């Protein structure tokens, strides 16, 4: 337990100690609470991004739709993309990095707990900043890809919100990435060597490297875009002089393609955790799954121009990027085969997390295969900017990332809340979602190949687009229904849910050794790790034929079941709470609003708030007095 | 319970599979004027010839891998709590096999792809038609680089409907006057981006006379969806006759219409042969406006009613107001009589 600071200090700022109520949440530095905040916030944005999608589908249900104006449609498809990528999939991943990764490493918190809080509040501020553009009916309307010179020229404040909003969100992600990298390198429990880390932690590790290197590239481009818009520079704006709009595309996709793996690798990690648990078998080829993830992380840097085949980089560049794009399919395929190898010969339990994981694999295969067809450059000249591409990346990012993340939600929900989600409702959720998903996005393959262009607010009749668009709209509402089922499940089990216990799934990794929900200090006693899937080996041994034998309680491999939470955790010093991350974060969107509306005084006020927060952060006392 | 679940899983996968097969079945739908799977020109056919085998290879892999997944899920479903599956940690040989196999397969796809990339980029010479294509928010400008105007004012320029001869290569040099667009006529060739300050090359050939639909494929703000185009292929003799008609100056209207044009329309539009009616390229060249089948970015059929409605309130038919440099084609508040006179004149510009 944290001991409150008693002795009067020479510093002005006392650390807050309230652990309950609103103030407890606002000042928390507990990685688990921050993880929960990330998760809830991402879910709120998921609902908003989903509503945008429903409006888009209503508009496109029939030819020459009149539900939305062109202007509103353009804002909605831009915000849908930005929301789902930056405010839903990334933070949902971050929710699990935050909550699970330290526990899976056997740590009591992340390396920099206050920085972690700062990441969350900055993310929230960035999201609120971005969405505040709707209040003046000037949401970003240049696409999530913000192609210049259009993005430098679009009237209104929309693309300024875009540039500054993404810079703020980028600060959040960069800071978090540094924090997680340090945590994984330094905070592992004794015996937790790199090759004993759970695959989810490995994928987290790779993702943080990608973030640290990819985000600065985007940030540079965003600053240049902002300068073009606000100060009349000519980085990308050809209306002012000989600028280079294609440079924007290189910078954007040099970030944008690693970003794709930033979105998908956490889901791959989650699925790699779940499959062994529900197959009662270890992950098939753990080192290969880990190395293929690393390989994807490296190769992901060499494929960015496959977003730009029709830009005119010439046949040599197009050849190089076609080949790199084809070969990044190899490590991805390896993962799929290893997952199937994990299932092979197992004893498969169809719990909801497992269903979502299997759905992930089944859908990701489709997205992976259509991805390979994009590498056929002469035919990509036909595919690019059509619904065929929209089909592909929804199979990867929804069929892939979202299914994987929901698998994680169902899997770790009992650990986080102490209550199991209802299995029956969960299964209804899964089947509705996979049905709705395929009805919505499978028709996009057909529409795209039939020549339906993306980002068009209406399409003429007699182009053969009518039927499949209607099917897709019906599917979108089934997805919405499936999400309502999920929220019903949450509401239903909140009070009356089955109590989970420490290890409801017969898990393999350290998080299942501690109580559900875990105490603030996670482990009363820091665990010592002897093997990959350490907890599993405390519960089971293999006989000579490699078959499982359960270790009797108190047997030679140690006692089965939860142990580390049994202590009272007295005398464990946990990091003290702080106001400062929140204060430092609040300044950032204020700077954003000031710059957007060219109210320089407001920007200065925001900067002062942030610097005050950071300064006080550096000076505030640690509560642990005796050192 | 478990058995039922396995059946459900199986059913789900079969649904997905059938969805995909349905995709194949309907892929060649009728009335799909932009269908990439029904190419007409040689460039589009080349792309299609690459795509088809890859599509079928992908389909086979899809069936095999999803089949393996479904089989594993069904075959190895839990029978009882006492299940004690063999703990297999991996199999190096198997893993090397399934790393190398896809790599080999991809290399096989890579070779013809690379050959075709270079093939498509090669510029035909000889008896070709050279056209400079310029994207504008939200219409297309075509300059026939080989057709000099008799009055010496440059090359022949038209808009939105690209007229080409059959059987000859057409070399398009694509650029933009404002933001990035992308020129795309799916049945004839794949797209290339129209980027300000640089040109990209597309070649196309129409083996048969006909109308080929296309559109701008790169998001270019408000009326991106209303930036359509058509390629109209005529037999060579008809094409030559069309060129001869197009190079003539515009029909001369009454003085009242001339005044109105000079005062309002000439800021953006060109009417060759009418005083001070040359040069402006903010809007389409109107010299032979009525020779085209559609107008306003090929969105509207060219009829007197549509044209009158357009002149009355352009924004209602095609959103234009958000243009970065002010509205294109503003509502000039023309009176009924003025509109009628204007429509009558424009419809005579064949």
C-alpha cells in the first residue's frame, strides 16, 4: 500500500492520495486503471466511428443517395477512418499493452507510471480535439491520408484539426512506446528471458519499435502540412509555387505502412495467447511465430510505395515494391500455418475468446490473399482507389484487428473485472458479428472489381452497383446489432455475472496466477520464471510420450492455482498518484485550438499549462521518504 | 454442446466460402460499364490476364487453408475434460516447408508481373494519337497535341469526352491544374494519377467503336464523385471527320448573347472565334459544346432542360461551392429569358 506523505516538504506540490472516486481516476498512475481508461475511451470512439459508418452506408444504400450532402459525407468518411485507426484500434491495443503486458512480465507497473498517465490523457485530449471540429461543422474532410496539395488547400479548419490532432495523438503514442519499450527491457521478472516472454508481449515489443520510428516521419509531414496551411509555406502546396505534393505521400506512407502492422500485430499477439489455452497445447513453433513478427516489423518498412503504384514512380520502383509486398506475405503466412499447427492435435474448447480468435484467422486469410493481388502492379492500376481495396483492409483491420481485440476482451475480461462475460450472449455476439462483417465487406470485392471508386458520396444507377451496396448496408446494421449484444453482455454480467476466480480458462501465463481483479501491486511476491508458459508448467508436466499430466496440488513443480496474490501486499511501495500528467496533457489541445483559430494568446496559455505541468512533474516529491 | 458448436463453426466457414464463390459467380455482371473483369482494350486485357490466374491460385489456397482450419477445429474439438493432447512444440522441417512454399509460389507470380510492369510503361511510337490530359476540380481537359488549330491559337482542346480513333494507340500524358486526380477508364486501361507539376503516362487502345465510361479515381474534395468522363471510340475515318468539325470556330450568336458571354462566361470558358473568347481554361472549352453527349463533368445528359436547370442553379446539380479558390460555375442570377437564349445558343454549338 502506498503510504501517504506525512512530513511537510519543501516543495509546493503534494502528491494526491485519493484512490476512489473521480479524483482517484484523474490522478491514477496504476497501469491497470490506465488500461481500463484506454479501453473505455476506445469503446466510446468505436461507437462514434460506427455511427459514422452507418450514416455512410445509409447514404450508399441506393444510387444517387440523398441522406447526406457531399460535404458531410466527405467529413464522415475522413473521420470514420481517423477514428477507427487512431482512436479505436490503436488505443484498444494500448489498453491491453497497459493492463496485461506488465502483469505478463511479472512486473508491478510500467517503467514510468506518470508518463503512462500522460499518454492516456494526451490521447483523450487529442481525440476530443479532433472531434471538437464537428461542433463548427468543419471536421477534417481530406481523407485520413490527407493527400497534398488538396489537404493544404481545403477551406475551413478541418485539415488543420487533422494535422494538429494527429500530432497530439502522436505525442501520446510516442511517449507510450518509449515507456513500454523500457518496461519490456528492464522490468521483466527474474527468469523472464526474452524467449520466455509471451507472444503478446513480443508483439507489443515490436509494435513499440514501429511506433517510435514511424511516428516522427508522420509528425514531420504534419508540421509541414500545418505550416503550408497556416503560414503559407510551400512544402506541398503547389498553388503557391513549385512544391512537391508526392513528398507528402512518401512521408505519409512511410509512416502509414508500418502503422498497418502497428494495428494488426497486437491482435496477432492476442490470438497467439488464446489458441494454446483453448487447445490445451503450446503454441506451435513459438520462436518462428516470434521471429516472423519481427520480420514483419522490419519488412513493413520496405513496402510503403505499394500505396502509390499509380503515382508514377516508374517501372523500376514499382517492381521493387511489388516484390517486397509479395514477400511480406511469407512471414504472415507462416503465422497462419503455425496457428493451425497449434490447433492440430489439440483439445479445442469453443469459448467466446476462442471463437473470435478462429474468426480472426479465417477472415485474416481472406485479407492476406487479397493483399497479395494488390502486388500485381498492372492490375493494381485497376484496383487502387476502388472498393476492392476497401474490402481488403476491412478484412485485415476489422476481420483481423477488431476480431482479435474482441478475442482479447472476452479472454481478459474476467481478469480485469473478476466477472465472466456470458458465454451464450458472447456466442450470439460472435456469430452476428461475423455474419454482418462478411455481408458488409465481401460485396466490396465485387463492387471494386466492377469499377466502383472509393470516397464517392454517390454513384449513378445502371453501373451495376445497386444490389451489393444494399447488401452491404444491411450487413452494417447487423454489425451494429452484434455490438449492442456485446454491450448487453457487459450490462448483464456487471452485477449478476459469474465470478471468475484467478484462473478461469486454465491459462498459461503469469496474469492467471494473481487474483481477479488483480491488486494494485499485481504480485504480492515477484514471481520467478523458469520456462515459457511458466504457469502452465506449474500445473502440468508432460509424460514420456509428450502427453499432459496434471501436477497434484503441492506437487514437485510447485502448487497449482493462484499463489502470488495470496499475500497481503503490505509494505509494497507503489508509485504515488499525481495531478501533473493530467495538467501537462490539458495544455496540448488548448495549444491546438489556439493554433487552429490563430488565437496566439490561447496557444501560449496552453503551452504555459503544459510546461507548468511538466515542471511541477519534475519537482514534485516522491512519497517514499526513506532513501 | 461441443459438437453443436463445431457444427456452427463449420457452417460459418462454409457461409464465408459460399460468399466468396458467389463473388466469382456474379463478378461478370451485366450493365457494369466500368467492370475491370470485362476488359476491352489490350492494356486492360493484359492486367486482367495477370489477375485471373492469381485469383484462381488464391482461391485454391483459400479453400485449402480455410479447409485445414475448419478440419482442425472440427477434428480436434474437445471430447472430455480428460483429454490429454500430445504437447507438440513445433516441427522445424514443417515450418521450413511452409515458409519456402509460399515464397516459391510468390516468385512464380512475381515474374510475369514484373514483365508486364515494364511492358505497360513502354510508350508506343508511330501512328499514335497524343493527348495531354489535365484534371481540374471537377472536369477533364484534353489537348490533342497533333491537331493544330487553323487560326494558329494552339492545339485542339475539348473536355470530359475523349474522342479517339479505333485501332490506334492513344498516348495520354496526364497532369493536373490543381489537386491530384486520377484518370481511369477501366475497360481500356488502369489508372494513373494526375499530379500538378508532373506528367504520368497511360496508353490505351480501343479495338472497337463504342463508349467507355470512366471517372476520376483520386479523392479531390467536394465533387470528386461528380468528376466522370467518357472515352468515345470512332472508326478512323469518322474520327478524322470529327477532328475537322472540332477545329472550326464556334457558331456566332446574337449580339445580346455575345455580351452576356463576354461579361460573365469568358472569365473561365473559351469560345473560339468569338471576340476575346479564347484562352481561358478555368472551365471547359465550349466551342463545340453541343457535340458532347453529357456535360458538367459528364454527370448530366446534355438536354435543354438539364442545361437550363444547370444555368439556373449549378450547385443544386453538382456541389461546387467548396472549391478552394471560390465556387466554380457560380449562380449568376440569370433571368428566365437570358437562360433560354443561352441554352438555345449552347445547344447550337455542334
